[in-house]
C-alpha cells in the first residue's frame, strides 16, 4: 500500500500536504518527520523531490506571491483612473486569496526567521507598496475623500482583505458567498472612501 502511494506522489501533492502541516503546526514547529508522516512517505522520498522543508516553504509562498503580483499586470490594474485600478486590484486580490487560500494563509503567517521567510516578507512589502501607490494616486486624482489619512486607509484595506484567511472557508462546488465576497469587500471599502464626484 505504501508503495502505491509513493508511486503516485508528485511534488505538487507533496507541496499541498506540506502547506497544510505548516499552517496547522507553524513552519518552525514542523519537522521533516511531521511531513513524512502526513504524506505517508519516507523522509528519503521527500528528499527525492526537494532539498528540505525550506524549499517547500519557498515553493508555497512563491505560488501565493506569483498569483498576487500577476494581478498587478492584468489590464484592469494597468488602465483607467487610479480609483478604478485600485478597486480592480482589491477585487482580484480577494479572488486570489480564495483560490489559493492555504498558500496565501501561509504567506501571511511567515515571520522572518529564515532566509526564505525574509524574502517573502520583502516581496509582500513590495506588493503592499504598489497597492498603496495606487491609493495615493486615487487620492491625488481627487477620487478619495481628503478627510481620511491615506496611510490609515492602506492599513485598514490590507487588514480587511488579509483577515479573510482567518474565517473564509470555501464550500465544495463553490458557493454564492464565495462569488460575492470580492465584490462585497470592494463595495464596503470604496463606497465609504470615494468622493461624491467619483461615485
């Protein structure tokens, strides 16, 4: 039975198991023994696919980061007024979070204790800065209220989006909640932030 499992194991299925265990136990609290038991394969079989648990972490957070940065290159993030682009990026960021929930959850939990975690934190800051720049541009265009500090807006927006990993759970086969979530976040955030002229 173990042989059948081993024969069908792939780097992708191993990564899925690793992310689940990292999220349950924390990266620092996960050993190769934990990963081996969860995957149902030997440690040597894991080393056949990766150099160790840090490589699994890098692959996992890279998947989340690549998906998030790809949003910034989409047409909706590149064209139009800054207010339209920031709404688009916010909506798509929520959609990425829902689609890649375990990977984004892990990304948001890294603390900077390893080289890979520090790299991930730097990339997160870069993404956050690009979103913040869009908010500043929307404010400069006169499309955001002037009585709200843009730094506070940035923190609140990230806080709302990032908090989804703590409670959002997809239903098998999708659900109306999942389909409406991104739009609800955008409406809640920007209906209160837009100037009347921009509405």
